[in-house]
C-alpha cells in the first residue's frame, strides 16, 4: 500500500504545481531580468550616441563646401543609415523588456532626435541639446529602474557618495584657481 500512496502524492503534487505554474495574474507588467534591461539600455545609449556623430560630421562637410558626391560624405551617409537602423532596433529592445516609464523616456529621446535631418545650423545644435537632455532623462529613468542609486537605509553608501562628491568639487575648485 505504501508505493500506491507515494505515487498518489507525487501525482497530486504534479497536478498542483501545473495549476500554480499556469497562474499568471492579468494586468501585471512582465519585464526582463535586470541584466536584460541593462543590456538593452546600454545598446540604446550606444545607438543614440553613434547616431549623433555622423549627423554632425555630414553637416560640417556640407557647410565647408564638400559635395554630396564626395566619398567621405557617402561613407558618412551609409554610416548614418546603419546608425538609424541600429537605433530603431535598440528602441525595440527597450520596448521589449523595460517598464513603461523607461519606454516613455526612450521614446522622448527619439522625438527629440527625429527632426535632425531637416534642420541646419543653430537648429541642429538645439536638436542635439534637446536629444542630450532627453538622453540624460532616459539614463536617470534607467538607473532608477535598475536600482543603481543607494536606498535611504544604505546610509554608509550615501555617506561615501557625499564624501566623494565633496572631494571632487574640492579638486575641481583647486584646479580652476
């Protein structure tokens, strides 16, 4: 009788675990692991940085008199196209694994950077500045999501951080004078 009861318990446990594993609450956002999210955030940051430089150099070359037939400009245009593709793929990676507030900040970066192909001169500088500000807001949201900032109960970490910042400020003021 003992083998039958052990088999019955095992079968009952299997059924119970199958039912528990099937339960997924509705309305709960599923995000990737912290490592997946950090990798997606890094890829997005690299892609936006890699997108700004070719745009800048294309404008510099056009303003200095190089024609669009020049091989350097052609190379930069090809690099710009690759960078745009990488940026869109990186944004999709963020959309795949990040929570909503980080996705919103990533899309704000895209909105700020989108008009870069239509603007020239000072407008381009303003677009780069707006994209940089949006990128920093994205970075802060990503840091918050990944819990990189010390918590209120981690008073030693906060104390070390304040001491480090104070020493950096002192070194900067000494080197400036």
